C-alpha cells in the first residue's frame, strides 16, 4: 500500500521569530510546514502547493492578512483553503466580522495558547487525511468500476457471440433476458420476448411447457440446486422445431432467496440427426456385411452340392467369389453410385481369360445401380465360365455376341454363342443356369435359354431402377430352387409347412435347402412385401422365416399379417434387434450368416408352437 502524501500547512508572518515559534508548536509526522514572510511570497507558494490550512498574520506590511485572504478567495485554486487568522489585536467585533467576511474559519490570538493551536490544527490535519483517504477510495472505486465495466462488456461480447442461446427467468417464470445468440437461434428479438411468461411465449412445444415449468420452479425452490440439465423441444419464429439441451443455474441473494434462473441453451438438432443417421448406418452396415457373409455361405454350400471333387469345388467357388469381389471393387471405386454396363462386362470377362477379339459386346451406355450390377456380375461370370468349359470359348473359332438395348425401364440383353462344340439340351439343370434364371426373377425380370445347333442363346430382361439407392445392398441377389434333398432317417421338420420371405437370392436358396433337408415343406421365397402378403392370405403355414428388410422396404406389414393369421415367425436378418420392427419384439431373431442347426431348431420350435424360442447370435461357423 502506498504511503500517504504529507499534509501541508502554510504559515504566513512577517516576523521570523513568530514563524519559528509556530513551526515548533505544529511540527509532527506527516505534516510539512511552508513559511512565507509576506503576502506575495505566500501567493507564490499557494500556486505551487495544495494546502490543508493557512495560518495568516493579520498585521503585515504591504499586504495584510485580510487582503491576502480576499485574494485567495478570488482565485479558483486557493478558494477552498481554510484560513485561520493569527492576531495580537484585542477582540474587536468589527475586525472579527471583517476576517470572517474575508474567508476566515477561525481566529487565534497572541500570545498563542499552544493547546488551542494544536487542537485547531489537529482538526484540519484529520480533515486533510480523511479527504486524502476519500480521494483514494474514489480513485479505487473508479478503477474498480472501469474494470467491472470492462468485464461486463467482455461478458456481453461473449454472450452476444456465443453459439449458445442465453436466457434468464425471474421466480415467476417471466423472461428477464434474451441474448443475441437466442435471437439468432430462434428468430425473436429481445424486445419481443422479455417480460413474457414462459407459458405465453409460443416458443416451447405445448407438450413440454407444464413439465418444464415445474422442473424450473423446483430448481428455484431447492436451495441446494447447483446445475440443471433438461432436454427441451423449442420452436423457431419460422415454425421449425429444434431439439435443445437446457443447462440452468440459480442466482440467489445471501439469504438464499432466488433472484433469477439463468439458462444456457444448446441446439442439438443436427447432433441428434447425426446420431440417428449413425445408428441407421451402423445397422445398415451390419445388415449388409452379414448379408454378404450369408451370400458367401450360400455360394459355398451350393457350389459344394454341384461339385464332383474338391478341385472342382475350389476352382468354381474361387471364381464366383472373385466375380463378386471384382464387382464390389468397381462399385467401391465409384463410391457405390453404380457401374457402367460395358465396364462391368469387360471387368467380369477378364476373369475367364477370354480373348477380347472373340467377344463382341455392344449396346448403349447404361448405368447400373449397385444391386443389379452385383447380380449381373455373377450372371456374366456364370455365362463366361460355361462358355469356357462347354461352349464357344472352349474352341479356338468360337465367338460370343453380347448385345443389349433399353426400352423404357427394361434392359434387354442377348448372349449368343457360335463356333463352339455341338449343343445338346442338358438332362439336368446346373447351378449356373438356376442362378441366372432366379437372379432375373428376383426383381421381376425374365431369363430364357435356347440350345441351338450353332450355340447357346440367353435372352435376359431386367428392370432398370432410375432412382439411385444410397443404401444399395452389398450382397448379390441370385435365387434358385433347391436340388433334390438327400434322404434323412429322422427329419427334424417332417411335414412342417414353412414360408420363407427373403429377397437375397443366395440366402433364400440356402434357407430353402436347409429347411427341406430337415424335412420341411417350403413355400417361397417371397421376395417382396406384396408377394409375402399374397402368400400369407392364400396359403396355410405352420411358421414363417422373415427377412428384416425387403428391397429396402420395412417388413412391418408382413409381420402384422402373420400375427393376424396366427402364424408364428422369426426374423432372419443381418440387422440387430434395435433395427427390426419394435412392435414385434417377441419374435426370435436368427442372425445372418446363420448356423443351419440353429435355423432348423428355431423353425421346429415355431412350428410346434414352443414358447421358449430365443434369439440366436450371429454364427461363427457356417459349414453344414
């Protein structure tokens, strides 16, 4: 803390001995005494220093004390300096009046009484000290006020520039403050909102006003309340609805009485949407990865059924997986926006080591969406593989013409072989032919084959979906009826009538094969919601196995129809329980890729009306 400035007294007397006597009587710590022998000398000192008291001798040559006092009172700088006259003259009311008129506050008479002099001087010394202290306090208050104003200005700037909306309510839930952030977030100005009751603002959704007002009032009433957190739906001036998080705190007086409730509001609408989208994408990714694994499982199983030895299985299975992988790679390079048909043709036929000069591929530019591109990739692979093994590409002179055209929303493809070995109609239909036929039918297309002397001719038709599907299936969709099942001594599902609803062709093929191997009578696959509803209304089934999604459409209507008919069912899906219809949470879930034994067990329990059917986790092994 700084030391106080010394208090200054001015002593004026034309006699040096008198000045020394006054100095000796008044000397003390913190006091500085200035002496003047004349009025002129005194005036010079008055212009240089601020004095707390002036003791003036009345009788002085040239300029007496009264004249000096009048000059002091005539100057702004010295007008308020207290004056005590020191005089040896006897008491004269006229002189006293003249002295007071000149500005004196008191008189001291010679000979001077030291006690009286010191007591009077002490008064003015104390007044000077108090004045100095008040001045210091005034300066400190001014500095504090300036700092507080700066802090408030910074706080206001932060409040105005904050992405949060900051509002304040009084104990009666009337709005006291509405920040610039609130204006930006909700559209109303502070003038429009302040002073209104929470229930009259039109700012909150009606369903949340009562509950929120009760919670905020409880916060104000609870002396121990520190910080509140609520999720509230708010309206904007434009009519949009925002999901918001409210963080509240109570301002109280020292006695605990609430003054106001301050609320900081964070708009979490975009975050909520992002979380919902993330949940959806995770569910979709999980579904599609599992569908892909289920497709690979089906390819492996069905290839094994048609293979004569391990070497044949290895080559055939590897080729089909490579075809699927190359199609996935092409779609990934294009961020799953689709694939050009000509690029797909050349990419797939390179797998079979086909001489480009022996393939004449022609047709208009056609962009295929991911689903049909994946299906067509497997079809082209089967056509090229069959041509290499048995058809035109197995002879040096053999050729293939692949041409296509587009009529409306239909893509027409024609695969015509020539120059190969003599063609004979096969006695037994192979997996490749079944896969091609079922793949076309899965989306309402057609496939027909002619075994001509000059070569095989395939006529294919598929529907072109012009609307891009950002959630296009990652797995291929060929479907085929099951081959004759091997005999079983004790079929687990003997005489059970089951409905299979599945749009993934290879997965449907595997489902049917597993169920029929176990002795069931299977209807399906129903590939769309419409097909499934028709089958439910016209057929009689003991149980059903239902995919969690059919060509991007929810299956709530199918599950409801099964429930109305009293047909128990299980979901067979790559989705988790949280992504399946919530109204049918009692239905068991078999995760893709599935273990055949688990599938048979669930189907058997459903058909027998066993109430203890539990969901099954994703399979870790898929061999049969």
